[in-house]
């Protein structure tokens, strides 16, 4: 196949960091070439170098760039609107958008306002926007991070048709299963270096993981004595919008369910961050507490790691130190105490940063997530609510966060875990509650929480 892109011996240095170290990479027309590696391995930097060299490359980033109030057609042609006598030709714009959507077999009306679409449909519009420029090289950065399995399946179908039409596709993802399914070739980056490039058919997930992290990862979840422990209930929620639950000292309570089942809404309500909550009583260590705001929850000893770290978890333009101590400043007698606490948190969670005064937005996604977790741990919580704690981070960082979760539980913290990744829920939880359409459909002890049982409850085939 003809080369669409070739980079040879590319190096890139930022202050204090060698981001790329003599990396070579090529991309052929009519193929999907996947780039995998831990956060900070150099994937995004390599894409930036490629875009700077070849401006006609179309990139679809994980963070969408659509204007929510505009129609699909207006977004597809944003900045390139067809004009007639100097005036935007809306008929031509609608017709052009429809042609692109039809080419991709995307069943959407070009007149539809973008903010009425689901996140999966918005990703498809981003791809249509890129291809409307007649791009023959397409880069996708974590395209399925926020998609359901059904939406991801639609995307894969589109990518297969684009490949068949000769488009060259570079595909960045942490989801190794989908990489192995969709890619023709896979390049592994680690610490700014290209470790290997192979046909996907010659690889498997364990091999990729070993190359990505530089060590064998035979057991992703911590191995420990997981016999049931009888201990007191630390946190209880009663009739929170129709759901009741409790979690004991040293227990990880997993909450499973399909996207839209109400899992994240439940955690928001328990943290006092859901203004639409209509009911609910809360008890911490047997004492009733009032939780009408996040401040109430923090005062009661409850911490919440949100699923959207960039909007609600990290101040991207502030230092690591400010982010770490933001929720616990009143605990520190002076600046020295604050700095010492931040350094202990960085050391304990192995946050990779050049200093406490590095801007948090320059850290990798996995290290940003560790900063969010460390921030809440500095409040000394009794209850830790985790909503999608490993979304968008690589397998090495995931393993480290899994170890921290089990360590915190072993030290007596009560943890409530929401995750869309079923292996994560099953691998970490002592007990699993399954939510279906805003109600508890089933509850399983660890021994009974099989993938089959949980999915049956999540899809409404089993009711509590």
C-alpha cells in the first residue's frame, strides 16, 4: 500500500521532558494503524508533530470541538461555509452535510441542533466534519471513551468503510480489545520511544500490556485475602430518589448498570451535588447527617472523585500543589505544613510531576486522576465515592489506582465504586449492586457477582 505519512527519527523536547526520542512512524492509505501506550508515552506529541508537518490531516480529539447551539450542518462546515454572492448558501450547506452523512451512513438530519444529540452521535458529527474537508488522513484520539458498546459498533462500521475507500486512519486508544479488533498494525510507545510495530494479527492483549508498561502484568487487580469481613456500617443512604444502600468499613461496594441507569446521578445525590434530588436520608457511623450541598458532604466525611476530572476534578491552569490542597486548606497551620502534605501525597500515589508547582494541565491523564484522588484523600474521608475512576487512563495507571483502592479499603475506608467497565467492578468489589432504570435490580455477594448475573440484572432480566 502507498504511504500516506512517514515520520523518521522524530525527537521533541519540552522543558525538563524528552517527549519523543527518535520515533519513526508510518501510515498507509487504506489501513488503520493504532498507537498505544501509557499516558505520557508520547502519542499526543507525535500527532501534533504530524499535524504541523502535514496540515491536511484531520484530527478528531477526545474533547469535542462542536458548537452546541449550531445545527449539524453548521458544525460540519464551520469556517468553510459555502457562499453565494458573499452570503452563506444554506441550501448548499445542508445538501453538502447530507452528502457527507449519507457517505458515512449516519442517519441524522443536518438541521438537528447539536446539543440535542447524544455524545456518541456528536462524535460521529466530528468525524463527518473532518471528512467534509476531503481529508485522506484521519486521526482519532480515544474515539470510544464516552461511547456505549452499540455506539462504538456504529463507529467501527464507519471506520471499516473508510478504510475500504482508501482513507489512512491513525487510531489512539487505551482499550486494547477494540485496538486488536479494528487495527491492521499497532505501534507501541513507551517513555517517548517507539517500542515495536507489528501486524495486529500477531499480537494479543498481554503482549501489548507488557510492552506498554515495560513489565508483565499477569494480574491487573490486586490479589489479597478477600474473605467476607463483618464490620459496622459506615455509610447508609435511604430512599435517595428511590434507592437505598449501605457500605461497611473496609468494603468496596460496586455499583453496576448500563449507561443511563442512574449510577452517576446516585453518587451526585449522595454528595449533595444533585439539585433535582427529591428525597433521601443519610447516616455516617450511625448518626443522621444533613447533605444538601458538597460542603455538607465534606463536613460529614464524604469525598467524591467525579467522572469528569477536567470539568469538576482538576483546575488545569493551577499548580499540582493548589489542586492537592484545595479541599483541605483549613487543615494546615501554615504554608510549610501544606507543602509537606502535598509532597507526601505525591510520593504515596506515585504522581509523576517535575515539582509541586507544575501546572496540573501539563500532566498525563493518569497523573491528573491521581491528583484528584489525592486531593480528596487529604480531607481524611470516612467514605469515598468513586465515579469512573479510571476513565481515559492507560493500563499502567489503572493498575496503580486499583492498588490504591484496595489499600484504602484494607485501612478501613468505606468505598462506593461506579464503573462502566464490568471487569473493574467485579475485580475490585466485595459486594455489587446493580441498577436498572433508576432502581436496584439486584444485589450480589462477591462470590455470586459473575458477569452473566450482573448483566442479566442490568438489562432488566432479573429484578430485586
